[in-house]
């Protein structure tokens, strides 16, 4: 093995995109186009390719973040999938990556590195000391096993009420409308902000949505609102990735002055039907807490989704940060 690490640049960007496209674990969020989206939100990127000879064997997308006033790097913040993409589950390669990034960390004055892995087997074989966090993850729907007709007939049940919630909105005259102009974003954004404030979630600026429109519409962006005449009930912005045959449910807004309705049900249902009709194999329903008692987890599970865990670990790269964590949080190292 002849591992080498290279920073992403104009000369090797094709290697990055080709590898992400070929690997089953590569995603929409690992593209260099999404890199531009995160950078537009003020994050500094540090993307690394790992080569074995002339062959790409891993891609590692990182951005600078802060923790307790210490600067470090995190793999793909603000992304539903944020893992490093590797060709083989080779712990020697991961140890090589960690060693090289520790060297970079000293030059850049980074105090920590946060990695995310789709599988836990690599973590168990690492030689470096690290802090293991609780798994995070996404809820995914496998359309090869469950198309929308099977979901309607076999997954939905009278006890859980999914069909009732969807049919009630339709019966009361609500319709789905596809948006196609920037001007129509404004009403979506108004209710998006209200919803984020209600759930105390992270709010993206209006410029973020304009950037998404300019980068991805119309081929990779679907914008839908649920309305009855001039009454806005809800809306969703989803990413379409034909190359991966995946639809990503991404941003949700809804009118909380209509508590008698279960608005996300119809928005999700229409997105699932869209993905199915496009011949997609998967719907990613977004980042979700791993707690099976969480209402969001249970609601997505009721649509036939399965939970895909992502395992984060933190590797301290400065003695001061290491000591700070041990003193403040008493987090055990492995």
C-alpha cells in the first residue's frame, strides 16, 4: 500500500467527483457543488483525497468549526450525510488519514478533528485515542422493497392513521403546487422561519435558499407548497439526485395555525410518489435523532423508513483541548 493525501484542487476535482459517483456510500452532500453551498454560509473548507498509488481510495470533506472556543474541523456540517467515503474498510488507511490530518492540524492550529463513519467496525480497530459519541443518522425509505402502493396498502394502518391524515387534507380542498420562481420562495421562507423558531432549530438565511435555487433548479431541486387557494398550509424543498436515484427530503415549512391537520404527512407522501414515479430507489427523509421514542423518528418509521446510523468520533489534536474536555465533561477516551 502506497497511501498519499492530497488537498482538493482544480486539477484533481474530477477524481473526487468520479469516486463519489462510483461509491455506493457517496452522496449528494459529498459533491463539490454542495461544498459551495456550505462555503456560502461562511464555513472554510478543507477537502482531502486519499490515494493508493494512482487510485482514489477515500474522500474526506471537512470544514472549520468551533467547540468551547477551540478551532477544529468537522466532516460536512449542516448535511444529512456527513461521513467520510472510503473504498475498503481498511483500518490502516484510517490510521494513515488520522496521522496525516494531525500533522495538518498542527500547522493550522486545529484542536480537534471530528470524523463520521457509516460503519462501526472501523472504530473498533483504530489505534488512535478518541472520544466516541452517540450515533446520529438518517431515516431512509427503500423504494425497491416498498413502492408507494405497498406503503399505502401494507405499511399504513388504521391505528396509526396515515391514510386518514392524508385524505383529510385532500378532502378539505388542499392541493400541492410546484413552485418555479424565486419570488414564490418568500411565503415558504416566512413559514420556514416560524417553524424553526418553534422547534428551536437552526435557521438558514433567505440567501441560502436563493443559492440553492441558482445552483440546483430545475434538475436537482423540487419546491412544493400545500395550499387551499390563498391559505398556505405547508411546503417542502427536496433535492433530486438522478445519478444516485435518490430523493432527499430537506427543508420543511408548515402553518402551525392549522393544528387540526397533520401537514407533513401529505408533503412526505407526495415526495415519495414523485421519487417512485421517477424510478428512484431511495428516499432520504433527513437527519433524525436515534431515540426511538422521538416523535419525528416514530413518524418517519410509520412511513416504512429504516434508520441508518452514523458514528461520530472526536480526536483531540492539542493537549490544552484534551485537558479541557477531560476536566469539563469527564468524557472517557478510547
